[in-house]
C-alpha cells in the first residue's frame, strides 16, 4: 500500500505556481481592457460638428463601460479566488486559459455592439452575440472558482474558499445574462442595459462580498 507521505509527495509534485498564473491573467486582462477603448473613434471630418459627433457615439460608450466593468469584475473575482490558494495544478491552469480565451475575445463583440446598435436587425444579432460571450465568460469564472474550492490540498483557507464558491453559485449573473439575451431579441438596447446591471451587481459583490470574511459576520 502507498502510505500517506508518498501520496502527499506525489500530490505536491503535481502542483504548479500561482504567480505565473496570476501574472499571465493580469497581462491578458490589461490588454483586453485597453483594446476595447480603441474601438471608440470619431472621424477627422467631424471637426466642424465635434460635439454632436461625440454625443452620437453613445452606443460605443455604453459598450465600453459594460465591457470594462465586466472584465474588471472578472479580475476581482479571479484575485479573490487566487487569494485562497497556496498552489495550482494543471487543471486549474487549463480552466484559467478558458477564462483568458473568452476575456481576450471580448473586444470583438464589444466592437460589434458599438457599431451596430440602432442598425435594424444587425442590432439584435450584435446584442445577443455580446450576451452569449459574457455568459460564457461568467460560466468559465464560476467553474474556475468551484474547482479551486473543491480541492483541499491546494486551498490554504478552505472555509474562505467554500464561502467564495457559495457566493459565486448564488450570484444572479447567469439569470441576468439569460434575461438580457432574451430581451435583446426584442429590444436590444434594454438587453445591453441588463448586461450592464449584471456587471454592476457582480462588481458590488467582489471582492467586498466574494473573498471577504465580513460578508459572513467574521472579522478579519
């Protein structure tokens, strides 16, 4: 039989550092939030009517704010989850890659939403596509958090990790995104507003509620 010490040694051999995972995530998210602002542009021919042109681009501002806040919330949640761990493993790295795959993709649906709001049928397609992307990103972050909390070996504060996992499971973001996608099929602008509400709701929970002992009545 394999004794406990041998099993523990094998488990430690499977561990990977958290610092590289965090650094890569921070870098990708920083690039993504920088790219989305580049989608806001005004033609040089608008010099004689600059203020109306600036105001006319409100869909781009809405898309930028929604995407920036969403990616910011992903960073907050990711940081809260990582703070409970002492090490990672290959599966956690792979789940993290899925998060980054979707986060790096966000500028594309953001551009579509900025360009095609108030453009007939294309508006609905852009809003729904944006919502599906954000829903997938939310699912990826939740899967990452739940896996991190499920492995007792890597968790340095299992009680805190369980609380984070509970908070993420009970976040209404999935429902809000689903409602937003459905509403976008009828009134895209309202659907986009719901996506923004989802980002604001999640932002209010992170890290003040996700990853904070005060949420559960404990003092730090």
